[in-house]
């Protein structure tokens, strides 16, 4: 019923706009088509643009508009031809024009390039127009561009959606790890940043299967570019060092990015190796075979602002990325990287657990050390042409990580030691090729992973469960999980008129073996603390994806039918489960372009999720020093019904972008989780079979506008989410409501040639309600104000300030940070000499709070001290 209401509202919105289409063609007097001519529709006798288009290679144009005006003005402009201005009726019609040639004498004028242009589905941003004097890399420029949002981790969004590809001159060198290019590619080598709307990455499907996501393409100034950057820095308090050597070679046939980066200044360069594109995220979610940290030491919640203020690190990163085009349009790519990092944390936490009848408090002092060693390689052979697609990727991942933790509880000390290693080898094959009058698709993924982990806690915990109620010196939890997973599909794609049909059949299989043991000094055979769980998951599925595209409409319907089988067995414990389910999981989406500026979208889907191996095991596992679990329950079964709607506006001519997105999800669960909170804050979790529902609503909006006359970029955004659910806390069923709001505003102004200011403010509100009892609303404020001064062309002085206010449940806190940067550029050699003074006022601690379903956690985190750093950097 909700689906039909959503589609009804969608159609009502569509009909609420009076839609007309003005189309036609332009030709010369010799009957030759005129391309790249500008066609604009304006209000009569004004320059107020209602809609516009650019003629294609055949001279055709088509403009959709929604306006109540009876008459409108059509304007045609093209260099070398007489301008045409004509008053027409506001109705659907076809008008053809023959333009007269005209020689135009150009006066001496100062030409100012247009910062944003659009041709078809491609929006071009001029890099020079959005570059500030202090900017050095593409990452700096992207943050200044309207319509594009860059998150704190570097992920790029366009009109509220993540990009699906990141290209450099049309080549995918980094496959989702585009922070490497963003943070190291000098902007002076780039002419344009292109947004490719509705981008289909597979060229063979370009005219058959549409996409509603965008890609980013970096256009270089030269056909062959050797660039990159080198940086060396040193400082004190404590002894500091920073190094970055990143040579980059870019062309349309060969691309290479190599980098060695190391520092102990709080710059987490490992984030440059994070996969950020949407396509790769979906693949990982479907496979569910990524590294799982079963065991953990008790960590501190890190502050929610820049890592450079709090990350105590000592990192070395080495990466090589090489792409070579071969004969017959093949590409060979190698991506390899190694990370060695040592991190430290210190601080304290004040936790309050809310139950239906009581509040339990826990105070901890924490000191943690993290040792990180990671090796990843990816060898890919690919061919992507309009006649064939082939891609095979062979990947290896290895993690040799360990962690140490020390916690002070009143007069007691708890020591934790963790080894959490992980190894994985996988191969991913995908090929598409014509087969008769249709396109065949073959996909095959196969992977094997091994997860040996061990946690030792001293003194022992959970005496009643693990040692018959008696204190003991030490407890060790060992786990080893071996996983084999494969997914294979065969499909076809066929076009018919405005439709495309893509049926496919596939088979998934997963085999996992979980071995876990808890060791105590008094471990004996009568106290069985082992899991020996064999897990088998398989799915046979058929799916038909139907797409329809005509003019401004794009519709997609997927109708998968899945046959699931789950088999679980722990022979020593004499426990087993066998689950068979047939599910139908349809999804429908509708896109409609109201005109050249406005578009609306609606979607609805039904899907089922079943548990993973870390949600069902029949004996205890000590996850951390105060969290032990035994989930002796049926396999979790979740059914999610969700729908969403969005409306977006983009006007590259006026540099105005807007989007509004609403999401609603209802989840039916078969299990409730009982959190038994002990007096010392330790938690024992078990699952109980009982049907329950979870509701989630969210709404977000963002508007950005670039005022070229004032050199000002303005961005405003707002987000709201509401979640309702049930949980069992200390054996009582409890209703929980979580609400979160956030408001954000950012303005960037070039006051004149030597002064720039940046102001950004964020307000966040969080509230938790348990059994109708509303707890204190937590308010957080973040304000940034930066002043950038350019005394001369080769000098830069920057003052960065940040004010943070937190209204916590114990007291309110305020923090003020200030950083000073001076840079001198030796223009002839293109070398920067930079002096940084960070955390001028030596703010040592930061207190913040997080809220989950039944817990408020206040964290006091030790920050990096005031430090001075001198750097020398230059472009290669």
C-alpha cells in the first residue's frame, strides 16, 4: 500500500507542473547542420532564462520547460550567424530555423571565462575559476565547487549521491581510491573537473542500461604530464617529521602514481587508500567477506573533528599504481600498497547505562597502543569498448595488527592484549559480449580468507560465567574463522524500443568454519567454553531487470526471486539449524526530468536479510573485557521495506544547486536482544525469539550557490533522523527513540585580491527516550573561521580558528583552537617554504558525548600538544 501511495504522490507532483517541449533544428543556407549553438527561452523582453539547450552535432535541440507564461521569448545565438529572437506560444511545438551568415567584428574586450558550462550530460568546472591562492591540490579545489560535496574522509558527492567512478583523462587508475590523486595531484596541471551525469561505466551498455549516478573526470592541460609533489618537514614538541614524495605520470596511454609518505604529525595518510566509490561499496556489501574484528580492546571514542588535532601516530605508507594500455584496447593495472603505523590513545570515559528502573555509571581511564601492518595488491586486466567488456582482478590482503590497552578502574588495573590478523586472496571476473542480438554477461567471484585473533585480559572477567564465581588472574579468548565464498551469474541484456531487459541467474555459496576457545587458569573439561561451528550459506537466484527510457522519463524495475539455504552445526554442543526460504524482493525506481533544471526521483524496495556467523553461536565469546556474548537463538531474519523520494535542481549557468531527499525504512525482526548490564558496567548479550519492528525516517537537504560577481560560495544543509525500536534491557522490554538533527552553513568570500575569509558553522542535537522517559538533549556546536591574507603574490598568511561547544550530561565544555600558517613561494623554482604553528593555545583535552540506544558515553580525549613545523615542498 505504501508503494502505491508513493507512486501516486510521484505522479501527482509530475502532473502539478505544466510541461511543454520546444524542439527543432538549425541549418545553414546550404542545408548544413549548425552545432554548439545556444538556444535559450526567456521571459519576454528580459534576460531571465527559463530553460536552455545546446544544439548537437546534427543541429537538433529539445527544451522542456514548466512555466505558466502564455508567451515566451526564444533566442538563438551562434558565432558567425545572425542572432534570432522570436516570441512563441508556451506549448509543445517543433520549430526549424535557417540561420543567415554574418561577419561579426569583435571589439577589444576583456574576456572572462565562464566558470561552469554544460554540454549534454557533462558539466565542466573551470579549475582556475575555483582555485584560491593557498590551494595546492585538486582536493583543495573540489571543496570550493558548488554542487559537489566532499566529506571529511574525502568521499565525493554530487547532488546528494556518491560518485560511481573517478577518472583521470577517462582512465580509472585508482579504482575507488581517489584520495591518492586528490591529495597529490597539483591543480595547476588540471584544466577542468568534469561531472559526467547519468554515467554508465560499461561502454557496451551505454545505450541500453541507464544510470542515475555521476562520475568525475579530471581533464589535464597537456596530453602528457609528469608531475606530483615532494614535501619534507620537521618540528618540535615533540620531535616532529613529515615526508611525502609522490611522482605522477599521466597520459591517455599510460598512467603511474607512486608515493612514499611518512609522518608523526597527526596526518592519517592511510585514508588515501580507502575505497570510496559507490560501485565498490555495493560489491563488498553483497559479499559480506571483509575483515571482521571479532575481538577488541576497550577503545576511546575519537573526537568528531580534524584528525590532525588528536591523532598520535607514526605512519609509513608506500604505494605504487600503474596503468598501461595494451593492444586491442586492453588495459593492465597494478595497485599495491603497504602501511606501517603506530598509534596511541589516552583519556577517560564516563558511561551511563539507562535501564527502565535504574541508571548505572562507569568511569574508566584508558591508555591504548595500536600496531598496524597492512599489505594489499590488486592486478587487473580490463577491456572496455562499445563491442566488449572484460575485467579480471586478482587481489591479496594481509593484516598483521596488534593492540594493547590499559584501563584504570578506581584502584584496579585491567590489561588487554589483542592480536587480530587477517588474510584474504580473491579473484573477480566480469565479461560482457554480444551474443546474437543481445549482450551476454558472465560474472564470477571467488575468495578465501583466514581470521586468526586472540585477546588476553588480566585480571580475568565475568567470574560467575567463566570461573564458577571465583576471581582469577587471566582470561584468553582465541578465535579462528576460515571463509570460502563464491558468487557466479549468467545474464543477458536486450533492447527493444525504449525498453531494455536484463534477465540473469546466479548462485552464491559460502562455507565458514568458526573455532573459538576461552582459556582460564582453572579451565577444566566440565566447563565447556568452546565453539566449533560449521556454517554453510547458499542462494540460488533469478532476476529480471527492466528499464524504460523515453525523453525525460527513466524507470527501472527489478524482480528477483531467491532461494536461500542456511545450515549451522556445532557437533560437540549438539546444536544445529537448517533454514530454507524463498523470497521475492522487488525494487522500483522512477526518474523524471521536469526540465533542464528540475528532476524528481522516487524509489521503493523490499528486501530480506538473514544473519551472519557472528550473530549465531552457541557458547560464550569474550568480545572485550566487559562484553561477553552467547547467541543461542534462531537465525536472525529481517525484512526491510523502504521508500524514498527526492527532488533536485541544478543550474550551471547560475551556479545554483539544490537537493531534498527523504528516506523511510520499516524493519521486521524475529529476534530481540537482551542486554544484561551488570553493576560494574559489563554487558552480557543474548537473543530471544520475539517479533518486533524498527522504524527509521530521515530527511536531508543541501543548497549551494556561487556568486561570481562577489566571488562568494555559499552552502546550506540540514539533516534530521528519527529511529524507533525495542530492546530488552536487564530482562525488561524497553521502547527506545533516538532523534538527531544537524544544521550546517558555510560561506567562502574573496573580499579582494589579498583577503579571503571562510566561515562554517554546524549545530547538532541528539536526544534519547526510553520507556517514555526523555533524557537530556545533547547539543554540540562547531564553528570555523579562517582568514587568508596574501601580502604579496608569493606570500600567504593564514589564521585558522575553531570553536567547539558541547552541552554534556555532567557539564558544558568549550574548546577554542587556533593555527597559524605562513608560506613563502620562491617563484622561479616553484618551491614553498612553510611555517606552521598548530594548537597555539595548547588545548590539551577534548570532551564530547555519543548516544546509542541505552547509553550515554562521555569521552575526555587527550589531544596533540602545541607544535611548530617547518616544511619545504615543491611540485615535481
